């Protein structure tokens, strides 16, 4: 009887050691896989995004590009600069559509369509108007007072455009 208990204890200890090692390996593998992913890779569904200079913005993720996240909000498209995202919550499983568009193509489309934009800078200042020109690293916006402002990409927190 004593031998049976001894072997049962040894077998239980060995099984516990195998489980602990398996769990540690699984944790290591998960950590390695997560370390290779961007926060945008699993971005999908309805989210609440905290944006520098803009506060919280709610919308459904329509796509992700290199420099911005495209959200569908009530009656408008909202493009949030990825570098202005301070945090987010929500979202579903899966991944949003990946796009290759950049700020330049977004502003050229607004100019060509004649659509006014509302641009929010990182310092919280809002600029409304028409896109007059798009240069390599900035957009030129004409405000309703006919003033032309050049806004570098690095100053943009988000852009709103009616759908």
C-alpha cells in the first residue's frame, strides 16, 4: 500500500510539473505573438477613442491606414490620426479593412468633391473650410473668412467630413 501511494504521489507531481511547464510555454508563445502585433491589427466594430486635443470620439471602425483610423460616426466620416490616439475601448473580434490611403489622398478627394472639412489640431483648435491645396506634408485650408491656413500632417488630431 505504501508503494502505491508513493507512486501515485510521484505521478501526480510529474503531471503537475508537465501542466506548469505547458502553461508557461503557452504564456511565452502568447506574449511573443502579441509583441509582434500593432494595436490597430485587431481594431474592429464600435469603439470609443480618446484623441489628443479632441477628447473622446465614438464610431464604428471602417478601416485602418498607416497614418489614421477611419471611423463612421453619425452622418460623417472621422479620420483620427493614429499618433493622436491616447487610448481606446470597445471593438469587436477580427480586423478592420486595411487601406493604403494617406492624408494627401483624403484631402485631395475632399477638394475634388468640393466638400468642406472640419479639422481639429492637436492643440484643440478647430479649423473649418475648403481644401485649397495639398502639399507633400501639409494641407492648405481656406476658412469661411477667406484666410488660408497651412496645417502640417503632424498637427492633425482628426478630420471630419460629411458622408
